C-alpha cells in the first residue's frame, strides 16, 4: 500500500475560504508534501480562511498532525494571515486495518484463477482508444 496523501482543494465562490480535503495517508514522512499547499492557499488573498480537513484520510499519524500544525504556525512567508484550522477525525485511523484488508482482498481476488492467467492479467496494458469510422 502506498503512503501518499491526495488533496482536493475547494475554493469558496467569494474567495475567502479554502478547504484542503486530504485523503490517503498522512504520515511523518509525507506531511511535508502538504506544507506548500497550505502556504499557497494562505497567500492567495489577504484574510483568507484555510481549513485542512483530514476526516477523509485512510491513515493519519498524530505526529504528522503535530508537525503540520507547527509548520502552519511558524511559517514566515504568511505572517499576519489567519491561523489554519484543522478538522480531525474523532479517532485517528490506523494503517493496520487498511493494510490487512488490502492483503486479504489481494490474496482472495484470484483464488480460483491459475497462476499463468494471473501473470497475464497483471501484464496487460490499457486498451488503445479506437477511432470512430
């Protein structure tokens, strides 16, 4: 399983609110990928309210949230802007549950398929688009 965050940026029509909806995994190692996005959102317009929503994430490490908060508070480039709000899940989802489920699904997906057919299924490429004619 990949430990990558995915971010959806929602900008309010009035341009005063930005919500960064983070899904995937947020860890101590990859939290730094979110810092430039938060910084960029904070510098779009003066007095913009930025919310980082982690409720859709599959895996959140508490240390990563602490590091994100620290980075948002100590960012020199955005002094004078409102503080970043963090929306956190009630309970931090652990990665073990997702990993165990993925392993179980992967192991049972091809349980009845012979080995050569499984290898052939993995080596297929995406179909080429056909021209209407």
